[in-house]
């Protein structure tokens, strides 16, 4: 009987798989083996697309006449850390006693690509089965192993992954070389990184162009017969501020001189506030950055560690929903949290362990469902600080779904003083609801201690005294610089920054620019190549970044290109698109980009960034490797 070879994406996942299989395993160099199974692992991307010089040595020199570089057939090359493990995997795939290969790489576009490249590079032709995991707990691995699917079911997912990687290579290599040669300084350009950079540059230019405007608000303090005080803000039919101090002071004097007012309107309404959506990766990264100052990459790394420790589900997810079938597994997950001191008190307050229907939607779950805890109790004492923070966010967000809405009473009162009106607003909590989940934590969800602005009991026609008024001087504020958290949100909702209605629709349909799995790396790369700097938590574009965005054509700095790409890639995944037509379109666009770059004169503003090698027309020498694949 021939053996089954399982290829996981990481050693830790390979160990998890081996643990649930019934055989006794023996450790070898780069794999483990039993009578029925061989389990081995990649270490992320062991293979990458080859560099231009791997096709032709002359292409190592950056010359405009070499562009565009368009490989007829794309080659693969081992990464620097990869050769030894690749040899192990290739030897195992070639073994005569191995009959079936199981793709156990991460469930998604990138995981599929990692496996397919290794499989193709090794020259393997053996039948493939697919292991699809959203969590690595023993029960989940066991169930997935019992439900292996034919590898061919994922051929279109693999096709989308492959053409995306090839198209990124073509755009990154050619645009970077073309504009670098034209401008005589290294300019890193990519399909996702450049429109992302354009968002930050546009925001910085808005801030720079902003002119603060002075204005004044008039606030008056009133006292009721019962001795209670409250404040009201002056307003009229068409304004609630003053453009000059004189008008504010004039009305202030009139109000203070009148000395009394009457309540002309009191309106109250009860409002419900539902618990927030479950986390996808982007939402988790935004909150971790806002609350703890974690970078997007740090949050992803912590979430990946928690996933590999069987404590949370697969982190690189776009979805905020669960499937109906997964909704039936919540009892064990709640029980696991109840075994932990930090959450035991919350779990005891859970009245219903049925997750509300609004969190369940099979149609809104693609490769992976929302991030939730597994049924394995965590031990916070052995987790790193980042892992503790990230787990706490995921756990509390999950628990909040089992609590009723928070309820508030909001009251608006109008007080009239002579011919002037003042508006007062109050908000009191009627039912804590899901917010109780955050009472004993060190995080307050969305500033969860909602301002308790209680107004005194008031009734229409009630007379009140004027205690005093104040004309408050204020200035309009410029837009805020992006943080990593707010930039992630801007990438996800890039449609807000374009006027074209069709492009808005496309960006909304594909989830913005980048993916949950790649956005953190894009931001990190922009910092690494010197286009963005961190000022505290704020992201500030460098002078070189602003010049670059002024030079590249609209196609590269607009989200439109990536929107069209993702739309087509989704179509390919779902058997509605053609990989060949997609690549043909990319080639035409790159040819036009090269021509545009070639026609540019070197920008004088870039002179400080030009190095000696550029002045001597020796472009490319400082670029040791990895100039390709720039997203």
C-alpha cells in the first residue's frame, strides 16, 4: 500500500496534522513519517518568480531598450532560505512509495500558489487532494482530513493566484525600471503600493493646503428651580457658530442681561446599539493600532502565532460573518473562554449560547469566516504581550455577540432666552447590554464608557435661570494624518476617494485595494523603501514619495487598476474569467507605461536623490535583488 504525502505551509501546521493521524511518526530531516503517511512542510514561499537576469544575463543591466520585459514562460527560483527544504520535498514527491499528495498549505489564494509552485518545480504528476483548514485544533484537522477534496476543485483558485503573481511581476519590474531609468534614481513602483502611497500623499497635500478658520461658539449655563445645572449651545435657523467674536459677545451680553429663560421643547427617544461585527483581519489591525499602537504587521504576526497555537481561527480573512454550520460550534468555544479567569465572569452572564442570525451568512463567507476563538482555552501567562492584546480583542468581540443590545435614552431640549435659542443634549444608559463585556478588561470598545451626559428633569414651559455664558474661541482643524490603522481602513474603503460611480461600485465589490493578507506588508514596504516615515503613530510621506506620485500616470496612482484586477481575479476563481485575456491586457498596459516613462524628462526636484551610479548611467547596480513582485 502506497503512502500519502502531506505538504503543509509551515512546520507547526505539519506537526498539528501529524498529531491527529492515527499512526506513530518518526522524525526525519525536514519531514516526519509513519507507515501510512509522510508529512513535510514549506517555510512560506520557498519559490519566487525568477528575476529578469535568470532569463537573459544582459537584463541584469537596467536599460530602456530592454523594456518591456515579458517572459513567454515564467520561471521559478528558490528563495535564499529554501534550497535545502526544497530538495527534501522534491525527493519525497518523487518517492515510488508515495501514491497521493495532499495540499495542506494555508486555505486561500497564496497557500494554493505556494503548493502549486513547489509541485510544478518538482516535476510531480501524482494525484492531489486538498486539505482546507480554517483552524488547526485537533477536531478541525481531523474533520478536514475526513473531507479531503480533489485538488482539481481548486484549479481556478490556483490560476487566479498564478496570474496575479505574474502580473504583479510584470508591472513591478517594468514600471520600476522604466521610471528609474527615466528619472535616474531608484523609484519603486507597484500595483497596490503606489495607489496606497497616493492616498497618504493626497492627505498630506490637503493638510498643507488647509487654512485654519477662527470661529466662536456661545455656551450658556442654566439652573432649574431644583438647583440642577445644564448647558446649552446657541443656534439659529441656519448656523450654530459665529465668524467673529463681536457677534458672539453681543449675544452673550443680551443673554446674560435677560437672566432667565424658558424650556420650549423636550424630546426623548430610546435607541438600541447592537454589538459590533465580528473581526476580519483589517478591523482587528485597525483596533490593535488604535488601542495598543501595534503596527499592522505586528498584529498579523501575533494573530498568526495564536492561530498556530490553536487559539484563534485563520487570521487572513476578509469576512465579518460565520457560516450556519460554524454557528453550531459556539458552545465549546464559550466553554473554553469560561475556563480562563479573565473571561469567566463574562461567560457566567451569557444567557443564550445561540449566536444571533445577523452574524451568520454563508453568502458573505468566501475562503474563510470571521476571526473567532477556538475551543482551546488560552493560558495568558505563556503568551507574549502582543498575543495577549490580540487574543483579548478577538475573545471579547466574540463574547459580545451573545449579549443583548445596549440601550440609551437620548434627550434634546431647547431653551429660549429672549429671541435666542440654546440646544442641550443628554444621553443616559438604560441597559448596559453587550458593553458589560468590556467592563473588566483593559480595553474600552470604541471608547465604550459612553459619555454620560444626563440632563435634569425638564418640562416644556419650565422657567430656568441664566447662570452665565461663555463665547468659546475655536479653530477649524485640518484632516488628520493617517495612522496604520486608519490607512488600512482607507485601503479597504478606497471607493470613498473616487468620484466615478462605476469605479466606486467596483472597489466596493472587491473590498478596496490590497487584501487582508497583503495590506500590512504593503504599508511596511512603503516605510522600508523610504516613501513613508512614522511620526509617533502618524504616517508622513517623504519628499521623494510626493515627487513620485506627481510623476507616475493616473493608471498607477489610482485605485482603478487594482479594482479591475481584483474583479477579474475573482471572476477567474469562479470560472468566469480567462487568465490569458487578463495577462494580454496587462501586457498592453505595461507597454504604454514604458512609453510614458521613456518620454519623461528627469525631474529637477529629484536631483537630491540621484546617486553617483545614476549620474554615470549605471542604473540598477545598488539593486541587489527582489526588485520584482512589487505590489
